[in-house]
């Protein structure tokens, strides 16, 4: 799934936060992490829409999925 993203945007995203060189491995790892996280968000958003009896995923489904996922991050 992460292969859907190219490495160039990953490098740009990292460079936005500091004027450092970005290794290919760092860009690939960011791509993998974003792909995994995005997949989990998508799955939760689709479940939220289906749970409300809709066949269309809306922006509020994405926001709800992100909020539910980040709500538990401070625990543990």
C-alpha cells in the first residue's frame, strides 16, 4: 500500500522541517509509516460511514477516525 506514494513528497515533507539531507531509507520509512497509518484511518472511516448506513465516506468520517485513533495515544 505504501508504494502508492512516491519518495519525492516524503523528502519534501522532511525538508520542510529542517534543512538536512534526507536518505533514501528515511524517505522509504516515512512512506511506509504514512501508508500504514493512512490505511488504518481509511479502514476506520469506511467503518464509520457504513455504521451510519452511508455508502459515501465523508470528511467527517476521516476526522472521526483520526480523533478515535489519537484519543488512545496518551494512555498506557
